[in-house]
C-alpha cells in the first residue's frame, strides 16, 4: 500500500467509519453466503446470522415508565404535575 492509498483510506474512513450495524450486516451476509455455498440450499437468511436485535423487537416504554426512570436521575427535575396521590 502506498502512502497515497493510505491517505485516501484515512479520508474515506473519516467519512464512512465502520459502525456496529454495518459490521454486523457484513459478517451476517458472509456467514449466510458460506452456509448457502456449503449446503447448496437457499434457506439461510442474512437475518438468521445477525447478532444485533431487530429494531422493531424493542418494546416502547410508556410515559409512566419514562417518568419513573427520570426520577432516578441524579439532579433530575420532574416537569409537570404529579398525578399519583401521596407524592
């Protein structure tokens, strides 16, 4: 590798750095391709080899859960009325 190529690679990496999602997608694709080549079957999906959880599988938190978690933050300020009696 020449110094020019190294410099170009550095410029490229600054603009297009490797993220966890990108790396996971690359290795999952590679693993699926290898399984397809060895087994001769096209049943292996890329998603079967991904190590990262699917984004739609993450449950959404309710407002009550978020307010409760916010109360535990050191120095946190709770905005809005406290709707629970006794507080």
